[in-house]
C-alpha cells in the first residue's frame, strides 16, 4: 500500500533550523500534501529565503504568519490551516520557534524571563490548544492503530540545556538561565500533553537539535544545520508509540531529564 501524503506545520520556519526543515522535508521521498511554513513576518526581509523556497514548490509550501507571542495570530493561522487541510487534518506539528538570552541568574531580568516564557512555553501551549482539533482529525482520518509522525504528532524542539542531570557539565559553558528554565517547562508541558491526550493517539516527542551553527546557536556550534536537521528528520520518521514522550537528541539518543 502506498504511503499516504501528510500535512506538516513548522514554526520559526524563516531561518536556521526551521528553514532547513522546510528544505529537507519538501525534498524528502515521503509524500507531502502540504507544508505550512510559519514565521512572524512572512513579508519581511528575514523571510526572503523562505519565500524564494516556497516559490519553487507553490503547490506544497504555504508561508503563513504565526507569532508565538501573539494568540490572535495563532488562532488566525489555525483557522487558515484548518480551511486547507479539512477533515484530513494536520499530521505533524513542529514547534521550532524559540528565543534565547545567554545571561546568568544574576544578570537575567524579569522582562527577559517573561519574554522567553512567552515564546518558548506559552507559545507552544497556545499553538497546541488551537491546532488540537486538526491533529485529532488527522488521527481519526488515518484509520490505523498506533502512533507516528505520519498519523498525528507534535514534536517540540527542546535542548539538552533543559536537562537537570547535565547542568554541572553545561552551566559554566552557557548559563542561559531563562532559556534553560523555559525548555524545562516545555518538557513538562509535553509530558502533560502525553498523559492528557494519549487516548487521541497523538504522538508527542522532544528533540534536542545538538549545538548547531545558527544565529541562535552561534558560530562555535559543533555541527551545521544540515546535519542537525537530517538527523532530526530521520528520528521523527522512526518515532512510534514506544517513543511517546521521549526526550531525544538529533541522533535518536535519549537525554536524561
């Protein structure tokens, strides 16, 4: 039986990991019905590369405004996506948008902590809430048991910096207090979703992309964006109900909580 085509949505798709995900997913052999590439300002200069890529695949890639800090834009995006996917639903939601402040505890301001939480925690929560009907539709439309990213799944991009067991090895290197706390909160949010939505057969997973040479990761990163995304795409394609709630790196190795 031929694989069913899937619909995918990626946040923070205009640069770095998000842009590379769009490139690799649209070029992958897996049948793709629609790819919603979401970013804060689709018409701005920072989205030029994404728009150029979208023009090469006009029937597949749809560039949509979604600001993780703006509930109105999240609701509008969900309505727009719902009108296009219909009863087939949304198969894969990748929460990739995020921000980082690299400051220590003593340097971090309440405003920076709030801004980080708005984007890295409240944003993914609101996005899940608004897109949940479309994920449920995809799970129902699939008609087969089990869980996979071809059926209905949410992949949240996390970080090894959220690992409490690894903090002694990583803190001196990069404190990033607000980022660490926000990603630890995202991990807990994901596990809450695992428990609450298990009956809906929606798969949830957390992925650490590695230390990548991007605008967020910095030029000293250990790997380039192509290697990171290639690994994450392989991991996502292999996920089943056995990895529901798993915290993995881009090679598929488990990360301690």
